[in-house]
C-alpha cells in the first residue's frame, strides 16, 4: 500500500515546474541579487497548470512560496516588495490551479466525445470479418477529421441469401456533418441487400431514400457490388471511382462503367438509371474498391498517388497485409496526414491452392431469384428510352445464373470497359 501511494505521488509530481523553481533559486544563490530573480518563481506553478492537475499546481506554488521566503530571510529582506512577490506567487498558484481544473474537465469532455465517435463509427462502419462467404476481406479507413474518427466515406459488406454484397461510397462533404447521410445510406443498403433479389433494385432503394432526405445540392457517389453465383461479379457504379480488378496473373484492370450515370441522389436531374455490369471473377482474383481520398492524395510536388502501381507492387494473398502496405505508402506519399477521408476495401477469392478451411461456404441463391432477376431486367430495359445499348444488353443477359457465359470477354460484358494495366510496362 505504501509503495502504491508513493508511486501515485511520484506520478503526480510536477517534475519540470519543480526543476524550473530550483533553477531560479540556484541563479539567485549564485548571483546574490536579492529580490531581482525571485518573481521568476511564478513560472513553476504557471507551467504546472499545463502539465499537471490542481494538486501538482499547488505543490509547485507551495514550493515556490517557501523558497522565496527562505531566500528573503537569508538576505534579510522583509519589506513591502517581498510581500508583493509572495502575494503574486500565491495569486499565480490559485489562477493556475483553476486553469488546471478547467483543462482537466475539457479533457474529460473530449474523451467522452471521442468515445461517442468511436461508438458511432462501430455502429455505422461495422468491423468487417476476415472471411465473408468465399472471400477474404480487409478494410482500411482514415477520416480527415482525425479527432472525430469518422467522416463522409462509407463501406459495408454483408452475406445475403443472394450472395455476398458490398458498397463503398463517398458522401459530399466530410467530417461530422456527413455522418447523418452515411447512416442513411448504410441503413437502407443493409435492409435492401437482404430483401431485394436484384442488385439494381438495391440501388433503386438507396436512390429513393436519398431523394426524400437529401438537400438539392447533396449526393453520394457509390459502387455497389454483388457475387450472386460462383465466377460472376455484379457491379453498379453511380458516379464513383472505378474499382481495380487484379487477376490471378497479376494484371491490374480498371473497371470503367459502360454507361456512366450521376451519383446517388441526383437521378431526378438527369433521368438516367444505372446499368448492371457482370465480370468474370475467378479463384485468385482481387477486387479493390476505394474512395477519391486515396487517388486524389498529393505529395509536396502536387503529384497524385498512383494507386494502380501501388496495388500491383503490394498485392498478395493476404488482403490485410496488402492494404497495410498500401496505406503506409499512401501516408508516406502525402507526408504523414491525409486531407480527405479515405477508404479501401479489398476482396480476394482464394485459389484452390490457398488454405480455405476457415472460409465459410457462400450462401445459396434461391431458384426463384433467377426468374426475379430476369423479370426486373426486362422491366428496366423496357422502361429505358430507345432500349439498352448492346453492351448493356449482353451484360444483363450474362447476369442470370441460368445463362452460360460466352468464352469471349466482350460477349460476357467485360471487353468494353476493362483497361488492363501491367506493372513495369506503364501501358494501358
């Protein structure tokens, strides 16, 4: 018990303020200047207010007053000047003690706010498990408002009866003002992902909700993806940065939308509905979804971070290790701190040679889903003016589980918007 009390006393001792007080005393002893140096003893309790609690401030002030009186006694100085110095030391000690108490209160309030922010982050941006369905997954998120620990970027990944579905998006603005929109989008997505058999219907649910709740100049860019059956990946891009697809061979492919559409929340202005893209996604492939806080990060020379090159350098069978290397390289590129929210979500389909014991089997797709998707796409195609483009029509046909995928990439709805990029060649 005595040792614990001594340890607590030592922890609360204002070491630096005490050293400053002793230094002033030493200077006074060496110079023999009488009262000339004694007013500087007030620096001790004043500094203690910035580093210690009220108890430490009082200790530093008591030490300063005691030593001031001792030095005055040694020099035989007892007059109005000494009384003024002692009064000043006492006043500085009291004021510093009050400032220290207020500082401690503000720190406790800030700690509570950060705790609430962390709770909100975990409630909205729920931690993604390492394995979801047939995939290994990793996420890295950095908010520009570091004190808030949450910003305007969003992500979610859920296993549904219709396969694994995920979303990565970016709300207009950043920091706490965008949190409400993030909560709205993620809430609608998680509900619709379980309810709607078609991925386009999920996007429509989000669009309708944003149209009712957002202001006229607010919007959300997003990529919504799904894995309804083995070997097929569905993507709907609403004004967001194109995902990067890494083939098992190491080729990095930029998935450009065939029919670009405005972000979510702005469909009423353009009247254009998003289209569904279907890509082959085989064992050993990776899919990286990200926000513009990554690709628009600049160094001191105003050069953007080359994400495709970085991904080609660091890609591995462990998504967590890949994103850690990318994130560290990104921070080094910008000099240590990002100026915009940044999110990275990496999806990896392990090859047969990789250990898969811990990976759960993917959810089965109900047979009724096939006909539901076909009916939904028929309605979507009929509603569009002039019909869908050939590329989109091929894409929608390939999305049905009952339709075999042609061997050609273009016939499968991929050749028109995939730009292969190989590390070391710089060619597109």
